[in-house]
C-alpha cells in the first residue's frame, strides 16, 4: 500500500499527508495504520529537497511512518544529498516517470539510468506502466533496460 503527499489525512487531521505534519499527528497516523495492520511501503512526493535540512525532514517523516520507498521526481542536483539520506535512513528513492513534457529527464528508462549511474542501489526507478505505454515505450523492454534499478512499478492507466 502507498501514500501520496497531496492526499488528505482524515476528518480528524484535515491536512495533506506530508512532512509538514507534527510528531503528534504522525504518531496518530502510525497508530491507526498499525491497528489496521497496514504498512505504507511506498509514498509519492513530487520533489525531495536538495538542501540537507529539507531532505532530512522528508526522510524523518518516512522513518516515522515506516516508508520503505519514496517515489519522486527529484532534480539531478538534489541527488547527492538524497543519496546520503537513502543510505543513512535505509529508505529507497524510486524516480518516477511521467510523459516527456512533464518529465523531460525521466520519461525514458535511459534518463533514469543516467542519473543513477555510480549511485547507491537505494536510488532507482519507479516505472509507471501507463505513462510508458502512452509514450510508446514497451514496459517489458523498459524493465529489461532498468534491470535491478527498477525498484517499484505503478500503473497510471485510466480505469
């Protein structure tokens, strides 16, 4: 199961589910998830900041909620800081693709591989099957290209 930074938490906590939540709010959310037997394995946040304080805030949030993999579209300049946090917190970052217009760097698997080159194995790809198909990219070929850098898969095809 996964979460999104722009989803509302609940009627009791009418805020976005994001790193701006207080420790008390995060504790309430974690207790509710635990009591339901639910773990948030993935979490989408469009940008992870490249500055150390902002990046740590995101990763602290992830640790408190129990997230294993952030799905994000970070700038290449932010990846040095993100990589350090990935290793320190033992949380992965899967770079998400949209179409060529929305994700000019990451829409093709080769773009993700390029920014992953020489980096921690905790940084890889979140292959969005729907966007690959709409962009004319064969998902099987994309998975073969990404190999072990494919950390998670998402399907944003219309229902």
